[in-house]
């Protein structure tokens, strides 16, 4: 059975103390997960050790990071490397989030380097893709997303792809309250799986989890996760409140 994942992307929110309370509430209220379920919590770098300590002993809950640098080490003030994340017990790293592409000037070439370094350092990659509104309006979203995947990801071997999760996050749905319809989500996820099939064949296409992100909440998670090719979610705003995040986790368990 394909892995299903609900991942929290806290973005630049919560103090260490607020985060600690949230992790306790999430762990305390966690429903029994199915064997193929994983919950990931990706806080800011400063909170990673706290999250790792807070989830200790919970086998199906993993800590994540929101980024890593595209160089292995060196004079890059303020940056954090993939090797550092691995040494801090991080299991997953989000790469290519639209906010980093947009605000931090991350290019396809940089993202490909980040992916290589993350995998070389034993991290699981959550690779983000997704189109802006004007591309959706032009109905060219399939080509746009395919190009992002080819540039950032599809240079990997099938063996490396076993450590990659794809997250489809339409930019027009992020933090806007405007969720993709189940039809829009399923259509894109099926398209992404087709591109995987064309690049790697059926085994990789079938095994790779594809998460949805963008205004996912407890009230729409079950419907979205009910789509055949949606294997969980990458959650922003609703991951900052225990009750909401737990509601989304329950939707995954119930799939
Ligand atoms: P929201 O859930 O706040 O729309 O954010 C989605 C996202 O960007 C997760 O990475």
C-alpha cells in the first residue's frame, strides 16, 4: 500500500514555547495511525531539537525541516546544510516551496542541488510544485508543473526516487482559503503520476506519495484525501492548531 503522509509546515510561526505546547497537544491527541501512515512536523530550524524530543518514541511521527542550502558547506552566513539537518535527527526536508521560489529567488538549478544534497545526507525529500493563478487561468498548469518536476527531480534514479514525496501546492490556494476542488486536485495528481510513469515506469509512479497543499482543513481533508491519487497533505495554517491538525490526521487514517 502506498505511503500516506500528513506534514505540518509551520512556516515562520510560533515561538519555541508555543511550539512545545502544540507538539504536546498533537502527540497527546494522536489517533492510532495505520501502518502506512506518517505524520511529519516541520518547524523553523530553531525548534527542530524541541520537536525531535517531543516526538521521541512515536515511531510514525517524524521531524522535518522547511529548507536546506544548495551547497554542502562553507561561507554561507545564516544558512543550514543537509548534513546539519541529518545530524540533528531530521528525517524529512521540504524543498522548493513556492514561498522560497518566490521570495528567496530559488531557481530550478538550486532546487536540483538541494535535492541531491538532501538525499546524499539520508533525508527524505518533500518536493513542492504548483502553479500561480495566471497559469491556472491559461489552463497550462499541467505543463508548468511537469517542467518544475523535470527540472528539480527527474534527474534522480528510480532508487533515489524511493526517498522522494511530491507535494502539489497550487499557489492560488496557499493561505487564501480557496482550496482546489477535488476534481482539480485529482486531475493534477493523476497528471503528476503520469509524468512519473513516463520518466521511471509503473513501480515508481505507483509507489511515490503525492500530497496536496493549499488551504487544507479538517472540513475538506477527507474529501481531498478521498481522491485516488491524493496521498495526504502538506498543511500550513491548519497545522498551527492542535485540534485542526489532528482533524486532518484523522482524515488520513480514515482513508
Ligand atoms: P496553507 O495550508 O496555509 O494554505 O499553506 C499550505 C502550504 O503552503 C503548506 O506548505
